[in-house]
């Protein structure tokens, strides 16, 4: 099932701001991006995206109330032009937070 349709079904006559939990497991992601989730989902505390084929979280809206972000299957992270790279030892801290990462040669 397409991710946007899955979100529509999960809302079940509620507005996005009423939803605290959203399970999108096994839905299809076009181009590996999150689709159909907007800043209106400001009360969202739990979001599951197991087996949806995400390759980017570029479309992930600001979800300040998410309680836990499990990223154990995340394989790469592009921090180009990200302010975190200005911090001392940011690389070491990224590898501590995400131990599944390995260094790969730059292309």
C-alpha cells in the first residue's frame, strides 16, 4: 500500500494534530522518502516505519514530541552543511550514537 494512502487510513476521521501514534510499517515509499506526513502532526509521539524502504528522512517534518527515535537500520547519514559538523569531535559522537555506521570512502 502506498504510504500516503496508509496515513489517510491510519488517521481514521481524525485530524493529523489529534494523532499520537502512527504505524506505517510495510507501506511503500516512493523514491525512498517519507510521504504524506506534515507539520500538522505536531502531537505525534510514536512513528513506526519498519520495512518501508526509506533512504532519506529529508521529508520528515519537525516532530518535537517523538519520544524515541530508533535508527538501528540507518546505514548512512549526510551531514553536509549541517551545523553539528562545527562541534568538536562530532564524528566520534555520531559513531557512538549510531554504532552500526562504518566509514566508507568518499566518492
